[in-house]
C-alpha cells in the first residue's frame, strides 16, 4: 500500500511517499521519501500545494499529484504530477504546469 503524509519536520512542511506492507505494517523500502523536485523553472514547495487526487499505480510507477493552494502568497501557480518507482521509491518523472503571469 502506498500513502502520502504531510507533516511538520522541524518548522518545515513536508510531503513524503511511503510504501507499507499491509501484512506486517512495515515499510519494506525504508522510511518514506521526501517529495520534491523542479520543473520548467518552478520548484515544488509543500507550503503552497495540496495533494488533491488519489495515488495511481501504473506501469511500475506510483504517481502523485498536487494542486496549488493559496498561490497569492507564491510566485506562480503550479500543478504537479510526480512519479516514483514502486519498489525503490526513487523519483522517475516530474511535470508541473507553470503559469507565466
């Protein structure tokens, strides 16, 4: 099972992707990976996004999507789609919609 958590790490908001073995409750690939990245001049900033859709498991990838939140405080609106390898939890793809206004 794959889940995304949002929590304070120190004083920083962070999203993490976790893989959990439903028979043991353990994380077989280690602790969750920090969701981060850059695309098209935009940098993923957990302070201004919300995970708005379910996770998708397709082609050996776990796909996570985020939409902008309170973007008047951010420089640009951006929606994010980020893919991770389902067994290593290494990031395998990233895309952001970036506005030019």
